C-alpha cells in the first residue's frame, strides 16, 4: 500500500504541456555559464537568473559527488512555448532561487544534441504518453530520469520541483528504483534484433503495406486525415517513386494532390517563398510559423523530383521560390546555411506574436495593392476561407491560375505579372516589420539536406546557379566540417565547432556527395562519400545486429547508444545509411555494402505493414531492391551533354557514372570508344547494348525485367 501511495504521489507531479524571446537592448543583471556557448538557443538563456550549465560529462560527475538532482531543460531557438516558459519561469528570480538551491540546472539545444534529446524524449513519452518542447526532465545525479513535463506554468513548476526534491531526500531508494526501471525501459524500446536470415521484403508485401497505409490518406486535401499536418517529404518521395514504378494512378493522384495543396496552403510562404514547419489545421492553412532549413532542403528535393515526373509548372515555381528564400535569408557569405527563423515576431505594438511578420489585414492589403487588390483577393482568399484570427489573413490558394484569370477576363501571363507586382509590394512592406529572430548556427546534417535539394534542383531544372551554390556549400562542408580522419563536426558558428557529428550528419552528407558526383562526375566527391561511409562502419556500426548507432564509439552517452530506425520529418539516420550503402555498392561492387543494406532492411521490415508512413524511406529502398535498378555509364567526350539529357527525366531507379575516357571506377573501365560517346545501361555490372542517344537509353530503364 505504501508503494502504491508513493506512485500516486509521484505521478501526480507529472505535468504535461508543449513547447520567449527578449527584446533587444536589455541590460543583464545575471550571467550564467551559457554565455560562452555559440547556440542561439543557449545564449537566449545566458542571462537568466537560473544557474544554467551546458551539457557535459563532467557536470554529471559533479552532480554525483554532490548527490544533487539534475534539472535538464531541452528546447530550440524557434520554439514558441520554450520562449513562453523562459519568460514565466526561467527569468523569474523566485523560480531561479529554488532551482539553483535544489538542482544542477542544464540547458540543451535539441538541434545541437539530438543524441540527448532522443533519450529524454523517450523517457517523457514512457512516463506521460506524449512529448514536445520544451522538454523538462528531472534526473538522478547519474542522468537517469524519473520525472518529465513540457510547458509548465510558474506556480505548478515551483510546486512540482519542490515536492520532487523533497521526495528524493525522504525516499531516495524508491526514486532510484523507479529511475533504474525507467532506464531499462529506455534501453529496451530501442533494441533492434538481427534478422539476417529473414526473407527479403517482396513486392506483394510492399503493395499490401501501401494499401494499408493508404487508409489514412486524406485524398481531398492531401496529407493524413488529421491535424496538425506535417509535410513528411520522405513519404511523398517514396509514393511518387512507387506510383510511377507500379503505374498506380490512385497513389500518383494522392501524391500530386498533397503536393499541390501544400504549395497552395498557408504553410507555404507565398510572398517570400519557403515552407513553415507544419500546418495546425487540415487544409494546410495556418502554419506553425517557424521556418526550418531541414524542411526546406527536403521539400526542394521533393518538388524538383515531382517536377521531373509531372512537368507541373507549380512544382518548378515552388523549387525556385524555396531556393530563393533559403539563399536570401538562411545562407551566409561562405555558402553555409543557418538553421531556422523563429515562429514569433514583433507586432506594430512591440509585442511578440506567432506569425506577426507574415500575416495581413484586409485594409492594409487594399491600401498597398490599390487596383490590384481584387485579383489578389480572389487568388489568395482574402475572404472567410483565408481569415485566421484578430482579423488577420494567412494567404491560401484554392483555385488554379486559369480559373482566376478567366474570372477577371485577363490572360494567365497578365495574372502572373500582377501577382508578382503584388508580392514585390508586400515584400517591401515587410522591410518595415521586425524580422523573426534567426538561429544562425550551422548544422552539418541540415546543410547536407539543403545541399541535396540544390543538387536535385539543378538536376531536374537545369539552372547552373543551383549547381554553383551546391559546389560552394559542399566545399564549405569539406573544409570546415570534415576532419582529416574523415570524422565530422556537428555544429559551426563564428569559426567554432565543438560537437562531434552524429550518424545523421554523416548520412546526409554522404547522400548529398553521391548526388553531387552524379551531376559533376568529379570522382573526389564520390571518394569522400566512401571515406565517410567507411568511417561510419568503423565507428558507428554494431556488427551484432548490422545497424548503426546514432553516436560514435568515440563519444560518451547516457543510458544507451540510440539506434534510430523510424522515419520522421527527417528520415531515420539508419534508413539514409542503408540507402547510401545500396547506392555505393553500385560504384564499389567489391565491397560488401549491398549485403549490409539488405540486412538492415530485414531488421526493420516487420514494421512496414502497420506503419508504412513511419518507414517510408526504408520502403523506397525495399522498392529499389525488388524492382530493376540500373547503373548508367556514360563514356566519351560528350558525356556531360548526354548526362544532362538523361537528367531531364525522373529516374529514381538508376544511378549515373561518367567520364570522357578513363576512370578508377570499375563501372566505367573498358568502355571508351574514340569515335562515339556511349551510354551503357547496366544491372549488377552486366550491360545492355550501348546507345548513343539519351532517349534510347531511357527506354531501357524499365520497372520490370
């Protein structure tokens, strides 16, 4: 009975919520240990009265010596509710005095340290059934958690922390017992058993998984039948490939509906370009207004591929405007990309509101646009359909260009010209507003995603400027983020990098460098990709189950070394690595990369049928393994010209290699003809008759044997 009473008291303390910002020019009464950090999120808290510390193994050693509980608070710079909790709790002297007395307080930027975030988010979800940021954890001095919450208002925060501290002093053994059991649970939910002897996932199974997944599709508005709606690029990347390969008209229609509605919605910034993080409603209208590099990099890739598959001009426009946004607002002079823009910004009255920078009043639009307003109003629904709150409108489309042009008795070109004039006026008006705060740290993995987006944009749209930017970004990563031993830094700001890379940093850069080789045919990029891949095999690979840990064996960890397998807004680092191994096996067939990739798929394929949307990137690899996959070798003086002709088509079932005459790659050796540029379409090194024209070669890329 005493034990049950303890647990009732204990769980009563768990408070659940979810997800700041200081005005410029404030003087600082307090300064804590975060002041020497480079993360904007950590620096936001550097002048709280709370004695914050950055995460370090030494801090845990100190906590154990002092037998003092840890208060671990995790968030990120663009997080609205993180700012709210900072203002209500962490800037409050009463709260700070209590926290400083009873806890060693640690602040973590989840974007810098996803390894720690993984652990404590799993703990929170196990304790409460849900998660979010700010993620607040109370842990034993050794880092094992026993309490967690997201946003908590001041009074409940003080009460909860005080009672937790008292519980630890009065009944340490029970708290320790609970924390130990929770730690075992955190380890167990992340176990991956080896399934090397399993049968490979068949097309029949894959078809059934897609059919089961499709029950959740919103075929009218796109996305899933729920709100909020996240864009989930890996899902549509797979479905576009699957629908094309199987000639499934319904899947292709759903995919294109989703891409169109996302591009029409308020989640897409129609004035400045680029996407917000997600939509809070079912029609993609009202976004959570933070703009993240990782979303925009992946969506650039997705829409570029969709443009190649459909020739839909809307998709091309989205690619162009998204790249314009990222290069204008998130790129520095070294061609590296910053992380995000905050959801919150200042109103005309000087108060912070989410989305203030992006929303419009009808009267303001009428004054700014004058005789253009009526067309703009119909196009972007300055009506009940586009109305949000406080008489603010978020721009959203629900009609095609031809419909609006016809209604106003103008040509589509006249419509385009008018809308571009309107957007230029609104963009100029926004210069009078205070911009959302910029998170200017540089993260390797997110730059890898943006680099891949630029390469795909160049591949399918053919704009040389995209390749130029991609090459400069790739060079930045090579010179500033990759060390001589092929290890990688996670972060960079003001010339400083101080966190070792995680698996996702390697995986995304490897993927991007492989793609960069396929448009430049500079074999140095492919070699770096191989070197990084082999570094992962030596430092992240678990030979007992054939998967990769999220953290290197060179780094410390708390409770467990995470194995990330579930695809989310960013695909799982293991699924990206599995695809990298598969593709690298085509260039380096003497390595056992293909076998490793196949083993990885077998380890997780039991989840595919019930959770297709959470394994979309894995499903694409299974699709590539099940259906014919081609190596295209182009040899001869016109190899670049032929490659560009091939690149105009959507070919997710092939990789390219090319050279004028000689190469170290086995795929290109012995194929030179001094009189012709030849295109070889091969499978596992066995090639069909060479072709001299790209159109003839493309006809050999069938999805059936």
